[in-house]
């Protein structure tokens, strides 16, 4: 599932390709991917106008449309944006934004779990979606992080993935953050001491920024990162070489090294 680094890459992609171009029309090919907004409303609001700027919050991408409001994209499991002048847009294109210059921006979603929606105000949208502070927001310093996470019940992995607490983290990058911090995914969040919580916060910022720099591609992640190895049948720890283990946490499969992640 696209997490914060993936969506940041999509944001930068739209910034480089799709802004400040007059929209000729909007084709909604599958109404199921729309949120509260209708296909007719999207067509009326966007035609003749332009995408002006983008804003990311957690796993959501917001795009301002001239003086009308904001498109709100969530990418679910497999969705992504595709900007092209090709005659035929990609397979599984669900919404197509056509520009006057002959190019188009496709919202591609094979499994149709994500959403394309509309909001008049980003702050109101974030409140309605019950999203916590963005994981890379400057306001989320180590002190605030300790306050938010240290009082959570349940495992540290579950606490980090709770979008109402901190927005943007999912299964893959919480595994990486905890691996880098040497913390077991089932460690009780409320039992973790302040210095270790501070280290988790530091690693959260480091991991997310490293993933963005790697364009969210596992094979481009720094040496010593867990992400390129998780999921393989013979996955081994990039530090000690011990076989990685996996377990279920809040219904998600967590990968970890039993030797390197001993802090419980």
C-alpha cells in the first residue's frame, strides 16, 4: 500500500508534470473510486480550470483547482498517477483528467480501493478523515512524539500505524523504523522508555527521508535497510545475516530480526 514516501513521490511527480495546464475535461470511468463527489460535479468544477499546487498529508494527496477547491486523492493498495500523451491511457485507468495540450493525467487503480474526492478546505478534510499530525511535520518533534506514542496501549507497531495518531506510516516503513531502532514490533508502546522513543522518532525521520530520496523503490534504499529483504522466502537480516522472522500485528505481517530487535 502506498505510504508517505510513495505519496510524496506522487506529489513531486504531479508538481513536475501536471500543474498550470488548462483542463479540457474529466472522464470518470468507474464511479466506484469516487468519494462523496459525483462525476458530474468533477466535470463542472475542473473543466476550463487548472491544477495549481499540491499538498500531502500522510497518505493523502490534495491538489488545489484554481478558485474551486481541492481534489483529494487516496491511493489505496495499488493506485498511482500517470501523466502521458499516449493515445490510450494505462489499463485500469479509473479517472482521466484531459488537458488542452493533448496530455492527460490518469488515476490508475487496479483494485479500486483508493478514492478520488473533493474538499473545499484541506484542514476540514484532515479533521473529517481523523488524521493525526503528518509524520514529517516540523511540529512533530521528539517531545511531541513521545507524548503521542508513549501513552498508547498495544504494540509499538500498531501505535505507529494508527493514522489518527500519526499520519503516513504503514506496514512496510514501520517495520523499517523499528528495525533501525532495534525495537521488537510487539513491544508495548507504553513500556518503551523515553530514550528509546526518541530513537524511534529519529529513525522515523531518517527512514522516511531515505525512502523519498530512493523514490520509494526498495532496491534503491541504503545498504543495511530491511525493506529490500522483507518478503523473500530466504530473507536474511542485512546486519547479522540471521533469517528474518515474521508475525502478525494488528492483522498485518511484520518482518523483524530476532537478534537485532530485542528491545521489548
